[in-house]
């Protein structure tokens, strides 16, 4: 959001309470480091790298796409997205549910064999009770030499309940990919233990500072602001300390690329 747009929003504010929440929301957004937070930032970087290898006319399927945060990276391609209509509505997982089609990817994806050049599956496998069946379908609809790009969590708390079944380790992901007959498997930790610590710290502070009542939010905001400034500085420190974790056996996510 630009400063001009933010000022316009303030001018439209009807009450002092609304004004307070809009200003504090803006401050809280500014005090997030890295951009998008430790959970989303590494996935954004990973996806940008993936998008460097695309070509025009490429057929791309974004599976479990939600709000389609990476659609803009594939502007030159024939981009399609899909989601599970019932689950996405039940969990409020996406505001923008205008997808190319809806289906249960563990049952049948309504596309012919050898159809897509690239399938993107971001933070979806943990929400599938039968992930192997979905991977089999991905393999079926990918063209020979087509790529599957997956991000999946190693350490992530419950979200979008009750449709949250698994966290993964690299060897478990490799096993599933091989079982589904994928090759050229590359699995990369997206950050290390210090990024994970940053995520846990941010989540912990969010729990401690949570206030339901408006009066509580008003009274405690000076303390909340001080804590968030300290957390912001700690987050910067942890972000760069992660350089020293070479093995990255503890991570928030894995980024995976494999071929049919």
C-alpha cells in the first residue's frame, strides 16, 4: 500500500476507533521482517527463481491456488488454477476463488494425460489426507519432461483445520515423489533453524499480545508497539544468523522440483 492510498483510507475513516486500528495495522505491517514474514518470504523467493525458467505458451497449472499469489509470475504462460471448492469455502482459505476449475486432486483432475508443462503445488500437500494419490494425478497430466514444483512444511503449526494432516521431512517427500515415478528430484530447505526461531518468536508474541476487547487493545498498544520494535530488530538478527546454519536440518519449508 502506498502512502497516498493509506492517506485516502484514513480520510474515509468514520470514527476515532477505526482510525486507531487503521494506523496500528499499518505500523504492524511495516514492523514485519522479512517482507511477508519468515513463513511466506522464503516461498516467495523460491517461486521467483522458478519463474526464471518459464517460457511463453507454457501450460501451467497452479494446484490449490487459493488467492493465486504467484499468478503474476506466469503472465506470458497459459496459466490455469484449481482448488477444492467446498474446503476452500469452509476454511476461508481464499478470498479470490475465481479458478479455472474445481476438483478433488486426490481423486481425478479433469484434464487429459500429458497436458501441462508445469504444475505448481504450494503448501498444499499437508492439507491432503492422501498426498500420494494427488502426486500420481500430477504425474499423469504432466507432459514428458514436464516439471512439478512443490513447497511443503517441515515445521508448521495447525492451520486451515480440520484439513491439516502432515508436516514433512525431506526423505518422506523424496519417497513420495519416487513412488509417484518422478525423477530428477531436488529438495531444498527454504531457510534454517534461525528462520524457524524467528517464526516461533513472532507467533509467540502474537499470542501474548492478543487482546479481544477494544479497550484492552487501546490500553496495551504502547507496550505492544515497544515489543514489536524489539521483535523487529531480533528478526533482522535471526534472518542473517541463518547464514551460519549450513545443514538446515530444521526448516520451515522445503522447496522441491522434479520431472516426469
